[in-house]
């Protein structure tokens, strides 16, 4: 499985929440799972519980949280689970396809037809997420997706640190070149 966890809460220890989430996925992952997507969603809920237990023992971390996306490639399938605005993409012969769907205020506006998807990046509230791990008022509610992989498909996970700064076109162009990390970093420098 591959994982991206992006801490929220800044001074409230978002990096701690991300670390707890990653460790929970690593410890709970079962490569023999019969229902992979369900297992990933359950693990995300376990990570949420672990973060909230940590806050109970360390009150100074109240407000910490993390977004998460997990992908497991098995038997020509990509099993994806996420909570928040960290994303999973696939690049294939059809282009760059976003497999996850942001849990964000602006995504809700797009879904209701109030906002054009092309305006998501420029919206003043584009950083507002509606789901995450560590939310003391709402239990994590991850979504899952199963995607049939084709020959040559490339899966990429990222946080909003990439997707909010680079357009899907820029991400695809960078991935198409085959030069990985250095070009991705160059793509995102504003």
C-alpha cells in the first residue's frame, strides 16, 4: 500500500496526527484481506480513533488532524480510500484522472452546481476541508473506490500541497516527461 497523510492544525501538531495515521496503516494492513477497499476504510477509521486517543492523553494537541489517501495495487486493481483533500490520480492513455474526490467546501459547491470546477483553485475558501482524521466532533468517514488498472497506468498520491498549486494539466505534463521528483518540485514552485 502507498499512503499520503497531510497534517492539519499547524501548531496543534498536524505532523503528529499524520505520523499516527501512517503508523496505524502500517500496523493494521492485511495483505490477505478479502475485501481490500473495506479493509482500507476500516484502517482509516482506526487511525482516526488512534489520533483522538492521543489527544485525550496530550490535550495540548487538541485540534490536530490529518487528511489521508491510501492506495493498494492488487490483481490489476487499485483499491483507494481517502478522507480529506489528499488525492489519488491515475495517468494512462486517456490522460490524468482523479480517482478520489475532495472532501472540501469548494468541492461541495461544485457538486451543487454553484461553482465551476475550473474556479476551485482560486476560490478564497479552497483550503476548507469537510472531513479529516482527528476531528473531535465527527468520526472519520472515508470514501473508497476500486479502479481497474490498464497496462502502463501510473498511480500517484499527493496532498493539496501539490494539487492546490499545480493544475491537473501541469501535473500530467510533469508525469508524462518521466522525470519524477525534481520536475514535480519545479512544477510547484510559484
